[in-house]
C-alpha cells in the first residue's frame, strides 16, 4: 500500500453549497491524524494545468463548514484535455494534460481528490486511466449524477427555490396572476420537481416530460374557473415543448459544457399570457440557488463524503467516486459513475405524488 503523505484537493465546475464542508472533512483529519500535507489547487483543473497550488494550513480550513462557494475557487473552463486558449486567431483548444500531470508530480501528490460534477468525473476517469491516483467526490445542485442517490447541494438549492415559490404565492394570489419561476438543473428536472412539489406549484415543467402548450393553458384557465385565480408554474431551465427544442441562452466554447441554458421561463410566461389573456410575470432564480450556506443535511452529507474520500485514499482505492446508496456512503468506480446522467424517471414517487395533488406536468 502506498503511504499517503501529500493529498491534493480541487473543486471543479459550478460552485455548490457544501464544497467547503467537503474540503474541511478531507483536510482536517488528513492533517491531524495522518500528518499529511494538504495541497489546495486553485480554480479546479485550470489551476492544475497552470500550477496554481498552495499548501493549506489549519487556519485555511477553520470555520468553513457553513460557508457557501469554495475557498479554493473553481472553474467551468479548465478541462486539461481540451484547454481553451485565447489566441490571435480566436479561442483555440489544446491538450494540456501533460502540464497537469507535471504539476501533479512536481507537487509530489500521492492522491488528488477532485470534487465536482459529471464534467469533473470524466476528467478524473481519463487521468485514472493514465495511471494517476485520483478519487472523485460528486457535487452538483442538479442532482444528475447516476451513481449516487443524491449529491450535496441539491437540497440547499431546492430550499432556496421553495422559499422563492412561497414568496411568489403572495403576489400571485393578491394580483390574480400567473407567476412563472425558472429554476436551474441543466438537463434534469430534479430541482424543479423538488421545489415545485415542496412549494405547491400548480404546474411543473421538466425536461423529462416534454410539455404541450395547450395543456398548460387549459390548466391555468381551469383553475380560474374553479375560483383559484392564480397559478404558479415552476419550470426547469431544460424543460422543452413536445414540439420544439431547448431554450439556450448562449454557447461558450471555453466551457466544459458549451451550452448555457436559460430563457424558457420568459417563453412560457409570454405564451401563457398571449393564449389566456391572464397577466403573467416571470422570475428567474439563477445563481441564487447555488449561493449561501448549505442546509444542515448538505453539511452532514458533504462531511461524510469528504471523510469517505480520505478513507478511500488511505486504502489506495484510486479511480473511485464516493456515493450515497440509501443511507450509506460507499464508493463506485468512476468509469461506472460517468456512464449516464441521472434524469427523473417518469415513475418517480415525486411525480406520482404531485399528480395526485393535481399538479400539471403539461402532458
Ligand atoms: O450545474 C450547475 C448549474 O448551476 C446548472 O444548473 C446551470 O445550468 C449551470 O450550472 C449554470 O452554469 P454557470 O454558472 O456557468 O452559468
């Protein structure tokens, strides 16, 4: 067994409540019980390519369990195998994985624990195949990683979105309006489903159920006839009409996933207003969902994930990702973890329960 004396940590992809709790629960025991040096890599894989790394001290990791964001910084643009560089000819993509490997070796890392979403796990898999000692910790508010039942950050985001829906109810009912709230989630509807269910949204639109415009119009009009003169429509940014595609805000070649979603909320509000004559308003929650303090659940899950990652390092179980199965934190081979995205199954209990209370999914 390789003795672990130098542990690298990076956070990759979009930030997410709970990242600091993971960093803390890796670094504290690594320093305290194993006498290891912990090297923090700045801004995810971008920092690994560029050699922006520093040894962390106990002071760095004190008092961070409830702090949002990541003390290490992160980036959605630093895939070492497709590294974007601004050149006089425009953005060009280069393979800079050799730089990343050189920095990994120069800093004497025995293991690198990468905390990230599916983009990060794909990179972890490639470096693992090249013989480097990587361990993955799954994070994303989108909750779309297949090999874990839940990712930390998800319930924090759902909490923010639920609170927003609660607040929107006041204006919806006072002004008899249709209030559309657009939430994040990329190609999965978990956030919309969770917040829509918890907030009692009247319609929930998710990517997994392409919607028919007529069904939404009928639902808000029917509510009006029943005396409920307002509606809340919770729409996932990746939701799309049965006849039509994703609404994309912009594409950016530098990003690991070049597509930035956004705008479906506006489209829904405009069409509902045109078709029904009802007054509509739209609220796009955006990055509010990723900000702020993690919930108690996410702090606990993140802490358990970090501790497990360190345990895997000690056991030399490289190429594994920490995962939650039921109530148990376990590990799964990264190559299996990246096979598919975890979208909402059509028979999800949340969908069944929402339908039972009269929620419209636009189908
Ligand atoms: O993956 C997390 C997420 O917040 C998605 O829900 C969203 O589509 C995306 O990141 C937004 O990315 P950015 O912060 O780079 O605009």
